[in-house]
C-alpha cells in the first residue's frame, strides 16, 4: 500500500478523503476532534507545497437533496481555525475554482449530497479521482464502507495512497490485533453481545482476559445463572455466552449497581447474586481483581463503557476503569464513540496509548476483517 510519505507530492493537487463528520448545533461545531485528527496529513502536504481538496460526509442527508442542516459550511469555518488558514467551501465537482484561488485548502460540500455516493457509483468515483493528481484516503472511520469516495474513487484513481492518520490507525490496531504483548486484556462493553460477537470471538483467541460491561455483561451474568431482573440482555445469546464463559477468559463483576428506573429510583450497590426481579443492572463495581488484571496487562483493548455513564449515578464503573487504564504502563488502545466520550470526560486522552477515530471500522478491523478502502489501496500499490 502506498503511503503519503513515500510519494512525490511536491506541488501536486491532492484530493484527500477525510472524516469530518462532527457534531454541529446552531451552526457551530461542538467537537473538533475529527478535524484535528486530519492535521498531520494537512501539515505534511502543505510543507510539500501541495494544494488540497478535502472530501467528507456529514450526517445522513437524503442523497441528491442538499440542505442547510447537513452543509459543511460550519466545518469549513472550524477547519479554518484549526488549520490556521482559510478553507474555501466548494459546492460542485464542476466548480472552476477547484485548486485555484488564494487558499491552499478547499473542502467539497457534503459528499452525501452527490448522487451515487452510497451505492459506490463508478461514475462518481471516476469524477472524484480525476479532480487531482493523487487520491489520498485518510478517513479510517469510513474505511468499512464501500462507497464512491471511499472505494470507487480509489480504484479509479491514477495514483492513490494512505494518509498519515490512516497509517497510524493501521499500525496501532495491527499491533493490538497481531503483535500484542501479553498479558492481554480486552474490555468490551455495549448493549448487545450480537453486535460484538465476532469481536469477542476473535479477541477470545488472542486475549488472556475479557472484561465485559453494559448490556453485554448482563447477558453473561444471566448465562452464569444469576437473576438480572428487568436489565437489558439478549436471550438469544445466552448459549453463546455460556460457551464463552466455559473457556475461562471472561471476568464477570462481583458487585453491581442497580436501580428500578434509568432515572435512578432506589439505587443500590449489591452482589450479582442479589438482584431483584424489579431491578435493572446499570453499572458495575470495579473490584480488586479487575484492577490487578488491567494494571499488570501489557496490552489493553477498550471498546465500550461498563455502565450507563451518561447518568452520574451509574458512572463510577466507567470512571474508575478509565483511571486504572490511564495509570497502566501497558499499550492501551481505545475505540468507539462512547469509549472516547468517557476518556474525554474522565481522563487525559494522552494517557491512552492510542485512541482510534473509528467506530464500525474499528470493530471490523479488530474482528480480523480487511476493510474495503484498505483493500482498494492495496490494489493500487506499485
């Protein structure tokens, strides 16, 4: 796979697919993390006197129907602040201003406004690929989607390469997946076992310990023969959870936090053997065993919170977990929107070895799948 740093990009016109799908409210960007993540590639390109046309999606607009709600105008304004120079918004692929004008950085209007993006149109991909000299893919968070800007444009380009962020993602995730030091501990939370079954199965072959959280933990607790009351769990995954428990790597909490409602009626801490039929499990207590396992691990994978941490009544498990990971000397890698939100809420992001920008892409990569965008880049390698 070609990398940006191995190609001659001096004075070239670069079309760079990035992931600037950021939260916006009242025309203002609420969190610029994904914009800031593009900085290494942007800076490197500018050092080489290259001109840049950025491509990104935003939200889920109806294809072919541009609206103000999903316009990248606020993103262009915020990107101008982050990059330290004006970022011009280009509204059409046919715009004569592309790679012209006073600014070295431009951004094409929301790629999902263009017909053919979602169905991986070869026609749209070809049009995108012809806009510049080199097509740079740097949007790991979309690498699992086979769409025009993430796949067809790469295939149709004369020359394509991975951006710096994408290469960092691949290196960090490959280290956790195939080159991990042991002991290796995975923390997997979330609502459903079914959505992360492939991840759990793949990690079960590599990790020494698996700590489960959220609705996933409830399913395992139920599979272990305990009452879970009105808690979220998956009946259809009970047998799968039993099989995984028998392999001896899954660590269940010994004590949990219950409530009769999500709002916090009658909140109690208790052993998992004491859950009432009218109670739900909404958080777990991080015990000495879990702390010891994480502290002595040389590789830590974290995807998903331990409880409903958005409510402070049920946030301690995720907060304590964050703090233990932050203090660990092991290589820690975190991915998923809720996980990154917890990190930003409770600890310094720099205390985690690597925070992935991907959600679905992170999961699929860690499941051992090859992502469509990465496959396409490999096919262009010379």
